[in-house]
């Protein structure tokens, strides 16, 4: 079977295909791809068995990542928790991936990486699992009272009520002022984690290309931002993508309060599911936090061809960048480090 290579940003069939496909996500959209290209100069590419004259019936989406520091590879997709191959069968996926793998040497790719949904679809036989993450989803179809009752009483319900008693002020939207509040909190959080933040240009490009599908949610106390989350929406799914807070005010319950506000807004917009994103399996605090919302936990398994040792980018950075050094960096140097490094690890 012939496999065709297309540019999803210029092929007019791609947007309609993504909108109609039941397994598509925000990460398949041309808006997400535009932000990746504009920020990091990655080249989006898709492979399909549908000829140019026909409507798309399938597609496997990648970015061609080429950097002098970490080499060349085909990734589906950088900075995306998951990117399911939009195919009709495992046999169809195998045909497409076999065709791509034949071009590995000619394109000088070190490897091809798939980030599918579900632990049972790691890719064709020649692909091998390399990384695994926990993944949480929360069903938003029950009414608000029923949803609230399923939250952990002490760690979620009580913190939401504490935030309300403290008079935390809630704002949401995609304005420059909300981006500034979010990014300042992100700097604080990433400094604590011993890692640089992604460049502010990344978040600004997401705002530009995703428009109303992106929301920044901010909780403030006495005019001071104390917590923020960034969400994306696609069809009937709300995606939690980034979160940050000022640890000085964590006792106020700002982050649970923001999730609850986002859930209520999602319900009003007829959204049926909250994608709470991936978590490192050894990040007990984050995994437990998501469990306590009553979310369903599953596993994301990434795979590569040729098989390579598992490598978690954030842990690799933590090993090479001492937290004590990062914690002392001025904001300007910390953001510059993020700008220099992130384009090499997508």
C-alpha cells in the first residue's frame, strides 16, 4: 500500500479530518502545530494511505525535530502528553510505520517516537517501549454535586472551601495580564523544581493560535496571584496542561479552587471529560493529587524505533543542573536557560 507524506499545515484536508475523527485531541490540531513551529522551528508532517485526490481516512502525525545538541528525530509529538495515531487498525498503523522506518537513514533520524493513548497500543512490532507515565481522566458527565462528593474530603473538598472562605478571587481568559501572572508563578514553581521554564514565547504563541480554546485561570489573594493553571479545550474534552503556584500560599487551597472553577466552566460548555495529563510514575505527590479527584488512572507508554534506553528529559536535566544553582539564578538568566534548552528536548 502506498504511503503519502503531507504537510498538515498546508493540506486543507487535515483540519476537517481532525475535527471529525473521534480519537483526535488538541495536540492534533493545526493550531497546536503552528505554535510548535513558530516557537521551536519544528516541522510538522503526517503520513497517510489516502491519495492526494481523496479525503483523508487516516493519518499519523509527527514533528521533524532537528537540533545540533540532541540530533534529528521524528516525534509524535513534542511537548504533547499523547498523540494517538489516527488509523483504522493496528495493521494499517504497521504499514504506515514500516514505510516511514525505511526512510530512517535517508532522513538522518536517530529514532522515531510514538506517544499513543493507552498501554495496549505501543506501536508496530519493531517499536519498543521506552517510557511510561500515569495518565488521569475525570468524567464530567455527573452533575456538580455528585462530582464534588467524589472528591477527597480532606485534600480536595476542604481546600476548595478554605479557598472560598479566604476570599480568593478567580479570573480566567487569555489576556496578556493573565499570561504575566501565570508566567511569574511558573518561574517560582520551576525554580523550586530545579528546572528552567519554557520560554514565554511558547505560551504567547499558544494564546495566538489557540485563541478561545486556551484559558489561563488565576487565583489571587488581596490582589496577589497565588496559583494558576492553563487549560486547552478540544470538542468535548478539557485538557489541563500546566500548573504553578506560590508555595507561600499553598495552604489557601488555590490550585484545587482553580480546578473546581475550571470544571464548573467546562460543565457550562457541555464538556464531558477532563484530561488531567500525564505524571511521572515516581511523582507520588502529583499522582496522589490527581487520584483524589476521583479521576481514572491509566498508563501512557511511549515507544521508539530503533529501541533506545528510556530517558526522561526532566530527570536528565535535574542530574546536570544542580537545584542550588537554579534557585539562585535571576529570572532573566532562568528564562534564557529555558529558551536555549527546551527546543532540544521536545
